[in-house]
C-alpha cells in the first residue's frame, strides 16, 4: 500500500497542482517511481496506491501499471481514492485512516503481510531483506529506519532500536518529531505488518481523534506488540524542502554520484509527457550555435545552444544561444531564451524564461518557477524567489525582483 496522495507545503509551487509523489526528479522520473521500482525488483506485484490531492497526474503516470510489469492475472496496481460513504464524504483523515478505509481491498487477497510505503522518497531497497528480518525476528510489525545527521534529526520520527541483530532489533522507544532527539534513526515511513495485526491495530485506532502511523500507531505498539526496527544503510532522500529536493538532484551528478541510477533498475512511464515520442537530444543546432553541456543529466528532446553545467534537464528543455544554465533543475519543455543567465533554479513544466533574463545566483537560495509561468525578457529574479504557476509575461509589474520575492497573480 503506497501513501501517494499528500502534498508538502515546504515544496511550494512544485506541489500546487500535483501531489508530491508525482513531482519530477532526475531528468526523467517521478518520486513514486522509486517505491514502484523497488516493489517490482522485490517481486511484490499486488499494489494499492492511496491517492487524494489533485490525483490526475498520478492516475496518468501510473496508467495500467505496465511500466513496472504490474499487469496480469496475479499482479496489478489499483488507484484507491477516498470514497463517499453511506452517511458522509471525507478525505482520508491520516495515513492510518487511508489504509483502514481500504481494508476491503487488502482483505480480498488474504495476504500474509502488508507493506505500507511512502510514495515520495528517493531510495533503492530490496524489500525481501526487510521481510526476511521480520520473519527471523518473529515480528508482528517492523518499521524501517535510516541513520541521519544530528542537526535537524528532530524533523523525523525517531526510533530507539535494540541491538538484537546486525540488521536491527526490538523497537524500544519511538517519538514523532521530538524536540529532544531520542536517537538518530529516522523513520522511512516503511511499515511491514502481519495482516491480522494490521486489522486489529487499525480497528483500535478507528475511533481515535488522530490517525497517523507515525504519531499514533507505532508508539502505541511499543509495549503491546512484537515491533522491530530494521536498519537501512543505503542512500535515502527525504526531499521535503526545496533545498533538499535540489540537493538530491545534484547527488545524481559528479564523477562519483551518491545516487547511481544505473544500478537501481528504475522504471518510469515513458508515455507520460510523451517521453518515448521525443526526438534525440541535440547539443548545438549548427556550427554557428555551438552548445556545451557538462556534468549534467539530460534525455530525449533536449536542445542546447548555450552552456549547461551541473544541471538536470528533462525532455523538451531548450537552452537558447548564449544562455547559461548552472546548478539548476529544468522540468519538461522549459524554454530558456537567448542570453539568459539561470543559476540555482527549479522550473516546473512549460516554463519560459525570456531573452537576457537573470534568474538566481550561484550562492543564493533556490529560485522556483511554477508551471507554465513566463518570465518576460530582460527581467531579473533575485535568489530564493518563487513565481506562481501561470504567471504569464503581462502580469509582471517590475523588471527587477529582489531576493526571496513571492511573485504571484495578485501582483498583476
């Protein structure tokens, strides 16, 4: 069961029009591709995806599930939105409630175990290792944890884990985002339940005021169930803030990238955004328009006539003659005009940056530009600023915007 319906305020304009699970990542992919590919490689092929917020992009991206080889008699992906009950219509009231509302879906398969995952983290895991640990420990519930640096660790649910095994041990204590850290082992929002135990704990929680796995379910099980913590030692990116999102994309670059996608067997839906129909990438359209690209990731449909360095380019990106793009992430069909200078910027789908614009700076906060926004030529956008989706050129009232500006439709 993949929790894929939420948005994250800290990601700002990137989740105005989509859930976090379908935010593009790494020149080709979406966040939800990571858990789906992990499931595929772990041979777990019966998947329910819990959707909620602006789910159209999620539905389009999942399609039939064929991209992850999850289509057939005994395998498949089912999108599970909130439904109208007999007497009331409610969104999911929390992560636990989302699973509880779909127990009929789970029960129809009479599984031995139920794996609950977040749909918006970047990592590569063989879930069979987690399942083997769960079985070896005779566990009823197992939660996966990753070690994080002390600064900022209180942003996570933290677990204190006994050293029963080199893979993990009994979960002794758990606190959701505590002011004082109890450990540096952060919850990955990966939970493995024995099926009967899941039914019991969700029914017990159904009448409570709060319905979150991290805040309500896991702490309540510490003294009443055999709950264990599994220690994961690979790469994991939370990507809850713009800075974290940008940094995770940059981890794809360099001579020794922290994320090696060639080893991760990552899949995506190549029909989404017509990826498979794009032409080849072109670096330099002709001898008079020489393009240069270095230490970057790009894919089909990209055209570079300027200079691109240490950046992520999605299909359809066009960097005009004399333009410079550095340390940036440009989503599908972003257009960078001739002579523009773009640094430490994330652009959403269909953004246009006009001729001779200056956007961001090499050592400032990340600039974010919303879907289908048009920055008029000659405009300067200060570092750390954000531009609202569909903010077209005539709506801009200034030629220069200072750092950390919020440029939205109210300004027109």
